[in-house]
């Protein structure tokens, strides 16, 4: 793998007699979304402050692009820190300033750009974060989601290469939590910055993170992909992950991916040889079209409704489900064949057409122009397996057989 963008080598930090970080080793790579997880008070924010330069380690070294920070000249240190921006947990927008002035503040305070250059940069970020209609409003006049976008626009206006997010979803309901994470992921892809999050929202962060760092007992005990975390065996797993994740995902009400695997393993052991089971794989397509025309909350409401109606229709006959990726769901029907799964699928489609579409429309924070029609489709594929077959292979087979089962639309003139 490439040289880490940021690396900690045996970093220790004490406050008086209390050790907060002890021999911490970690790597953060450029262009990725890295999430630091851990219980409240475990030292996540202290770790973040070392990255931004607000704290220095008592022992060990921090490297930036392979060079030790403590050996850098002041000019080199300043250049490194200038590449980092910070999005505060509570947004930290100034109530007495308009959205425009809040976003312009970092440029006015830290650069020598003239008025025209500042205006050009500020307006570009305002347009890119869809705040054109709110540029001259005050934070108190904005919705919570718009305030988050204003805070993100301010964090991005200096063209940083690294953006730190300290508990960005704290205090939000499940739909808004996932809307904020979706926003961060989309803009990270759009602008290409390296995102570092401190969060305790598991499993929500699974869907946007390239890497997870687990802080436990003053040290980093795990660093790797979300998939590798699910296989991780350590006391951290029981004490932290279970307490943070729970058995069900907040947004959809479906089982977490970890619990889904446990249930499936248990069910496989119970099945007799020759007994079949079915797997249904759902995909919600055109999610970006919903975000573009209806907003992040409507998109998360669409995901939430998928979970609700999958659970409603398939759990009644013993099915259990999980959200595998941002827009992909998997349901296992332990005692059903393909014919029964297809029958239940028809009821799911009817439910979604009659009720789900209305809930998504209600969640839209804006309406598309009258000439715009927003469409999205739900795909589903079914496969049948036996206890001797690995469920991952059956899931793969179901995904390969996906076809469109319903197409829904929002008319702008509605």
C-alpha cells in the first residue's frame, strides 16, 4: 500500500497522571474515508486534536506523508496544517453572520485573496452544496440539514486536502444521521478530499467508510475495512461493537450485518439435508437521482421504507434481513422455496406502490421543477439453496438474477 498520508508511531498522551493514548499506531490513507470508533470518553477527540495539531504527543511520532511532524520547519508545519479543515460537531456557525459570510470567514481570516476572488470561491461552494437560495439567510432561518451543508461548505472553501468530522451526526434522528453521512460521502467523492470521522454510529458508518480504526483501552486495536471488522475477534468486539451497534440498524429496523450472519449460521445448522431455503437480494436504483432532485432526507427515507416493507412482508414467515450496502438488502427465508418467495415479493411491491412512495415524497425537502420527472427502480433476484451451500454463493446467484420489479416516479408538477 502507498505511504500513509498520516501515521502515528507509538504515540502516547497523558494529562497529569492520566494516560489517554498509549502507544497508538495507525495509518490514514489519502483519498479515503476513515472512521475512528470507540466508546464515549475513550480518547477519540484527543486523537483528532493530534491530527489537527492542537495537541502534541508526550511520546512517539506523528508523520505527514512520511515525514516526522516534530522535525518539520515552521513553514513546512504551517503548509501541512493549511491542508486540513475541521467540521465541528455542532456546526459552529455564527448566528450574527449570513451563510455567505460564515463560508467566507476562513478566506478573509487566513488568506490575502481580494474581494472578487473570495466571492468567486464562496459562490462556487454555495452552488456546489445547493445553498444558492440560502446565501443571504442567517443560520437560525435554515433547517438542520442546510446548516450542516453550510458548515461543510465553510470547511471546503479553502480547498483542503483533509477534512476532520467530529461526531457529525450527534443528536440526529436515524434518517438525518444517514442523510448527513450520505452528504459527506457524496462530497468526498466529488471533491476528492481525505475524510476522517470520529463516530459511534455503527453500523451507519459501515456504508461510507473505506477504513475503520477502533480505539479501545487507550490503543488502536483494529484498523482495516468494515468487512474485516466483522471478522475481528477481540474483547473490543463484545464490549464496544455490541454496545454501539445493537441487534438492529436504526435506519431500517433490519438486523445489523453482524447479527444477520449469526442468525444465518444458526439456521443453517438446523436445516436437514435436502431441505431448501431461499434468498432475495434487493437493490434500490437511481438513489443519486433522488438526492439530486428531492434531497438527502428523501433518499434516506427511500432506504428506510425499503427496510420497513421488506421486514413487514418477509419476517411473518420467518425471514430475516439486513442492509448489505447503501442501497442493497438481503433477505433469507429459511423454510421457503422460490415460488413462495415470488408470491411474497408481489405483496412487497403492492405495499411499496401504495404507501412507500407517499412517505418518500413527504420526506423531500424540495420539489423538482414542473418539467422534471424523478424515477427510481427496485430490482430483486431470488435464488434457492441447501444447507450444504455457502449462503454467500446463494446471495451471489440471487444478485445475478436481479430484474426490475417496480418503477416509481415523482412528477415535478404534482
